[in-house]
């Protein structure tokens, strides 16, 4: 019975958003570290106290300016790569390597900042809350595996 209830809850979470299972927050904090912790969806299910909610909000607010700058850097690097690749001039692998290096560095910096924020948020959680989030994540992974099996890999994107 507990597995059925968990399964229904996980299904409801999956259907409620179009992001991937451990995806983005519904609250507009896209790009913040709590994406790594399931965004707002999983954090809302672990019954945060008011104090924890405030701490999480403070953490996300503190990281937001740097994350926005890093997202902008990543977009600019991706745009530069596309401009180079799809430009009208001649392009060599060497031309792309320098631009690709900048794009990779931008993604790496963004991921590190997201992880730093996620670690800070994780430190706010109790061991029971972390266990509950892990259980939900496991259920989501199982649900996605079932969806892939039923719909084929194209049906889960």
C-alpha cells in the first residue's frame, strides 16, 4: 500500500512539470542550486520548517546574482560556438577548439556554482528529509524507466 501511495505521488510530481525528474523549480529560481535537489518539487515534499524555508531562500538569494552571470556567460559561449560553426566563413577544428573551450569552461563554472548552492541547501536538511528526498528520487527514476519501457525513449523527453 505504501509503495502504491508513493508511486501515485511520484506520478503526480512527474506529470505536474515538464522538466526532467530532478529538474527546475516552479518558483522561478531556475538555474539555482536547488535544481540539483529536485527544485521546489522535492524540497516541498520533505516538510521544511519555516526556519528551513527561510534558510533555503537566503541561500538561493545569495547565489542568484552569480548564477545569473554564469548563465549569461554560458549562453554567450554557446552563441559564439553556433555563430562560428554556422557562419559563412571557413571554419577549422582549431577555430572551434578555442570557442569550445570557452563554452566548456562556462558550463563547468555554472555547474560548480549550482553544486555549491545545492550543498548549502542540503546542509539545511535533516537526515530524515534527505532520506525522504532520496526515496522520492528513486521512485522518480523507476517511474521514468517504466515510461521509457511503455512509450519508448522518445516518449519521456
